């Protein structure tokens, strides 16, 4: 499965300059119209101050950006992952690179789309640690053979399914890094994310 992923200089202030999304360190080669940041709806299991909420929302925008870029394997997606790589753990970035390399070797292409339908803040300590649950919609998404339209296992990817994922973020010297992306059993169709 493709990897789905950090954040720097987030002061958490409401008037702070954007540190994620296409407005942060914009790359002229990436068309802003191709990625629109979307703050997924979220709930929180922890009490958040207004400052905490601003920082959580910056992280959720970064996670959305990571999910968007990691859902494909073309140049646009690879450039997007490279753009946010300072905010990705080595493991997340390596998983994405390995997926792209493997897909290219096998002549596969990405199809469909991924979208975060909801998220939950399971843990948050400002400038230290955050743990999020995500409800991800897989709309006919996956790697397919372009000639047959089937996966390497011979399956069709038609239809929509929902799956829970979780991701952590750690902060070192005001820089957030996303790490430890894990997916729940496919039978858990986001019941734990409301």
C-alpha cells in the first residue's frame, strides 16, 4: 500500500504565517490549483486551548497534504512528497519511495482517490507529541496494471471503502514530524472516528 504523511515553525498563533499546504514555501513547479488544502472535520478526546486548536489544525492540514501527495506515484505526487519531506520521518518517506520504485518496476499506475472524511485527536501535547485517528475514504484507489485495470492480485478496485488509520507527530525544536502511520483492520469502517 502506498504510504500516506511533518510541520515546521508552527507557533500556533491564529495570525501566524501558514507553515503547511501550498502557501508554505510554495514550489513554482507545483500548480497550486492541483492541491487544495482541506481541513477535515475533527473531534478531540483531549481538552484543547485555542492555541492548541490552531496547532492541531496546522497538523491536520499537513496530514491532509501528505495523504493527497502519497495517493499517487507520478511526478506531481513525488514532488509534493519532496516538498514536505522535512516533516516526514525517514520511515514514511522511504516507504513512499519504495512504493514508487516497486510500482515503476512492475509497470503499475495509481488510480482512484483518497480523502480524509474525519479525524480524531487522541493525544496532544503542544510542541511535543500528537496522535490522530483518521477515517480515510478509498474511492476505487490502488495500484493497477494499466492494460487490464486490475491489481497485481487480479482484483478490481471499483467502489468505495472506508478504513481507520492512525498517525503520530513529534516535535523537535519547533519542527513537527509525522511518523508511525498504521492502518486498522479493514473491517473497522471508521466506527471509532466520529
